[in-house]
C-alpha cells in the first residue's frame, strides 16, 4: 500500500486491513525521492493516496478497498 503522512484515507485503509487480519507493507511516498513516481506508474496514472495492491493486482484507493469488503469479495483477491 502506498501511503503518505496525515492521510485519513490511508489510516482508514490500514484499519480495514488490520480488522480483516491482512498483513500489508506500507510504502510512505514522502520518505524517499522517486516513490511517488513509482506509485503513479504502478497505479496507471492515479496520483491520490492510498494506492493499494494485492501482489500485482491494483485495487485502487480506500473507497475501492472498502467496496470489496462490503461485497464480501476481499478474500477472493487474497488467494
């Protein structure tokens, strides 16, 4: 998950992942030059944070992640 400082949607995404007992790696784009460019390229041009991936599958942001949880489809992408 690409994230950044003082990001409410990033915090919400982390809480959602934790309550579903899902491990994740957080990449704070503010910590190193080039991480934002890497995120934008990986996320097909999307510039907002968070950008969430399950391996190579691009989920999108928090809203898309929450929608997967609501539909009960979150586990489908984790197998």
